[in-house]
C-alpha cells in the first residue's frame, strides 16, 4: 500500500523553447498555490522581488533562466514540486538532468511559433524515459496558428498522440475564453489580471441557456462544432496511455493573463502520476520501500552571494529522509549527516525535518557531492540516468591574474562539478580545457568566476569539436593508445580518459586504426 505522503506528491518539470512562457507559467502556479500574492513578469516587476524563480545575476540581466529552480507548494491537498528548467539550448544538459528527477512534465508551446527545434530535443529526452507529458499551448491572446493546425504540427513533429482537455474560443483579439472539456465548465477571458479572480461559469452542457448571455450565438455554434470535431478525432482521455508516455493531454491558455492555468492545474493534480519506482544499476527501487534512498541531480554553488555555499539538490526516491540522520554516500563509501537540509518555496528556503519520495531537498555541501551521487541507508546502490553528453565547443582556460590562481582553480572546479560545463585536464602541464554545448556557457563561467570567486579568466578557442570517452577490455592496448595520442587526451572529473578530435573524420580514422578501443558519446558506459 502506498504511503499517503507519497500519494500526495506530484513532482514535475516545466520545459519549453526559450520565451514560450515557462517562467511565467511557473509563477502563475505559485500564485494559485498561494506561495506568492501577485505575479509579475520576471523581467519587470520590481515591487515584489522576494519570490521570483530567476534569481542569479546573469539571469536578471538577460531575462532568461539558466539555473533550474525548485519550488514547492500545497494545492488542493497535494504537495506539488515544480522544477523550472532553463529553456536556452546551451543549457540543455541541465534540463536533461532535471528530467531524471521528475515524474512528469508540462511542455509549453507558443501558439504563434508552434513547435521549435529545442522542443523536439527535449521531447526526445522525455521519450528516453517514457515520462508522461502534458502540453500547454500558451499565448492564445495573440494572433497565432489555428488550434487544429497546431495539434497536427505537435503530433507530427513530436511524434506523440494528443487529447485536448480544454478548448479555446476564438484567438488573438477574438479570444473569449477556454472551455474545460475535462470538467465541463467555461472560463471567460478578461485581459490583464495579475491577481486571481475570474468568472467561472459552470455549465451542465453547451445547450445551457446561461451561455447566450456571455457568448454570441456565432461563437457558441463555433465552439460546439469544434468540440464535436475534437471528440471525433481525439476521443476521450486514456489515463494509462498518458502515464506510459504515449499520449499527451493538451490545454490552451494565456499564462501572462492568468488564463487557462486553473484548468491545467486542477486536471494535472488529478491525472499526473505520484512518485514511482526508480531504476538503479543494481535493481529497481520502489517508492514505498521502508529504507531511504535518493540521488543528486544538480549542484548549485553560491545560491547566496553572502555565503560561499554549495547546495546539492537531492531527489528522494524511496523511504523517508530525516534531518540529522546518518546516510551512506555510495561513491565515497562514507556516512554523512545533514543538520540543515533545505526545503524550497521559490526563494524562501526553510529547514526541513523530513521529506518523502518525490520531494527535492537541498543539502549544504562542502565538496562531497558530484552529479549522480546516490545516498542510501547502507545499501550499495547507484541510480541510473544522469549522463554527461559530448560537448561541441572546447576552450582552454587562461589565467589573467596570477595572484588569484587559487581562486581560479577552486572556481572552475566548483562550476564544472555543478555541471555548467565539463572540465578536462590535459598533459603535459595540467592544462584545463572546458567543454560546453554552447557559447553562453562560457559567458556564464567567465562572469561567475569574476563575480563569485574574484578570478579573472579568459578562454582560448581550440580546434576540437568532438569528444568521446574511451575504454578497452585490454589494459595494455588502452595505455598504448593514451600514450600515442597524448595531445588529444583529457581526463574528465572522474579520471576517465576522453579523446578529443577536430572532426568526425578524425574519430572514424582513429577508430579504424585502433580496433580494440571502444568510443562512447556519453559517460554512461559503465
């Protein structure tokens, strides 16, 4: 029997292309959950800055989320944990890792732009894990693509079956509201509402006489026609198919105007899965097991610029986490206890006494954790599914201030352990090479090295564009390969050798010349 506390938990991530309205949607959820009183667009509301999800300096400057925030709130008797993810493609890896820590996903699609390339990538990761997905089509108050065309585009590009659970009446300047197919009620649209107060018209059916006083007969007929078509084409929601990741329910709305969010939230807490078992390398771990287990999916340094702290974000997979209890760190083979584990309510951090599967707790870390580490009550487990991907841009780190060498060493160590980018050490001379998916990551690293560690660094572009982890069953062959190719070999954070190459052709040649060496695109080869 599942523990009621586990039943209560709904842990999900919001993902989207940049600018589709993800952070706004997160704020509106918090507004409904009572975690904040007024919602303001991230970039402009100075009045109430205490609770927004973008809190790092560089995010404020650019108006983008680059660090995943964790937020919890209570709603309708459920405990909801939202993990907000960076939409920017240079931070895709952070998003991939976050997806390993959630039980379901809400994907935001902009009705003007439709499905963008980043959305397709994110969806393929949900696919890798069969994560259940709900789609929210945002910005219905703008002139965008027709609702049916959008659904076709999503089905084709994301390769998933859909089932609309709400339907828009009009669009852009004719946008009148959203009809909830799931709960059979109608919500009328009034633009520019930052507080929650909106007329919800409960209707028994669409022939209800009340409706004519709110909608013109043409609008009403249009809605009825649409709904008949929707029902004919998409049918009813099959909850099991949704939970297996094969079918995505769809909602329409306008997050910035607070519209269509409640329909989404009310249905979400009804159908989204509670925490379920997790795959460890040794066995499947069930959420309702008595013994605690969990894994670190993210590390964030200096959440509070006044203190040099690092927080490791731990997703609880089974049992119950308790403050001040000793847990076993499986990679380091040692016991650790945590005297002030953190619970996150947007920017409010509070100390948590106990936490349950599905919850994310922040553990103050003095350098014990790496991404992917597992904590248990003594069993030797390692949870699966947090790979490092092969970077495409490589730059050598240059120290611009010899007096700050120590700060630079410490800074780059911490930032790469945080997973912003990957660090490879090359010989001779212990040269530090940073590999990242995109340019923006180097900007973030340079900015944070200076502002958080007081170190001045520059990056020198290298000619590499590919990297592969290399292994071999034959130790002597591997040693010989590493010696021969020394100027192309770096060591990653775990001391594994990585082969850096200028292009695909070079890798193929090398593979041909060294048949005993195995080449891997991600670090998940153990």
